[in-house]
């Protein structure tokens, strides 16, 4: 399948149309951009690992923190150290690695204005109605997402995947133990803000947009990019829920043509559990919606219908 060097939203207007005509450089090849993204993320993952190891060694911290292990009995200082290390890793891999790729290939897509915000579609903040409908879309999808987790548990998975999932869940549950408002803010930054920005740059800003250049059917591009998003979380007991979440976030980006809409929705989705746990205030019992809530099929069906209705509202709004 040939790549379109001038995708529809980048075609030049006719000379007699009266519109301003900007010089447009040739589009980079899709495979080159995606390989550069992968290399950039791997490189900065290595840099982050070195920084974290130096911090652990020089600070005399528990070396188990490097592996991401954090037990349920972890103290507050240990939780803060883990948040700091995870924050360094996520910021380096997704925010720095992803943004560097966007800047490298799209910093001069239009003249005289530098063009990476045009490519990322991040120049303008969304209208409050756009952001609100994006949040509503993810809110009404919660029962459907939880039901997809129940379906995911029926899939046969290797024992190693279950062990990885158990380790990740143990660390998350430990981090969600918040003794005061400062820990709440730390968790909102680590669990909600950083992923909302970094993952949207990488998976929607780069992966999805490049796949839409390569795959003629945009719906298939959404599915593939959502699968990539879910796969790279390396938590396969929740592959289907994250696939669905990635699809909805990708659809929001595609439909609204505004980077900040999926960012806000992603922030809401991740932050709601942090806010809920802090509001409950019970550090002896961390609420895990995926494990603790069973959704009947008819509730999931109703959720699907509400998702479709909300999508229709967003289409009409745009």
C-alpha cells in the first residue's frame, strides 16, 4: 500500500482560492517515523534506568525499587522514592522520547510558523463542551470496560503474564495508600498527569497519526494503534480493557482534531481512581474496580449504547 505524501488535511488550496499557501515539505516515511519513535523511547529508557540506578546507589535506597517492587507494607518514604523513580522513567520514555520524535520530523511542516504543534494539533485548547463530552464518553464506557476485563480473564495466559500482572498490581495498590494530601497530589501527577500527556504524544500523536497515513481505512488504524497502546502496557490480564480505552481515546483525537481532548479524558480516566481512593480514606483496603466489580452483560450492553449515543453527540458538536 502506497503512502500518501500529501494526506487530505495537508493538501494545498488552489492558487485562485484566495487562501494563504504555505510551503510544505515532503512527508517523512511512516516506517522511518515509527522506527525513530521506537529508537528514541528505547534510548531514553536506558538513560532513565542509569539515572535511577545512580539515585538508588548514591542515596542508599532499597535496590528492590529499581525492579518496580513495592510491598503492601511500604513506608511513606519508600512510596515517595518509587513515585520519583517511576516519574523519571515515564517522563523520559514518553514525554521526552515522544516529543523529540514529533519535533524532529515536524518542526518545519509549515512556514513561517514552526509546525510541530500543527502536526500534533495542540495549538488550541478545546471548547469546554468538547472536553466535557470527551470525559462523558469515558465515563459511560466504564461498565463496558469492566465487562471486557471479565472477558479478558477467560483468555488463557502464560503463568509469567499472571506474575507480571500481580507484581504491577501490588505496586499500584501500595502507591494508592495515601496518608495525606501531598501523597494524593503525587499520585495525581504520576498516575494521571504524566500518562495523559506522554502516552497521548506517543500513541495518538505519533503511532495513530502515522498508521492513518499508512492504512487507508481509519477505523482499522484506530484498532491497530489501540492494540499497540494496550500491548506496551505489558499487563495482559487487562489487554482488552486497555484496547477499548485506547480505541475511545484515539477516536476522540481523530474526531475532534484536538490533542487536548484525549489528554483531558485520559487524565480523568486515570485520576478518578486516585480521587476515589483518597476520598474513601481507607488505606487498609484499596478499591480495584477491575477485580472487585462484576458487571452483568445487560449493563455492559446499556453502556455500549450510551457510548454510541455520546459519540453521536460529539460528531454533531464537531
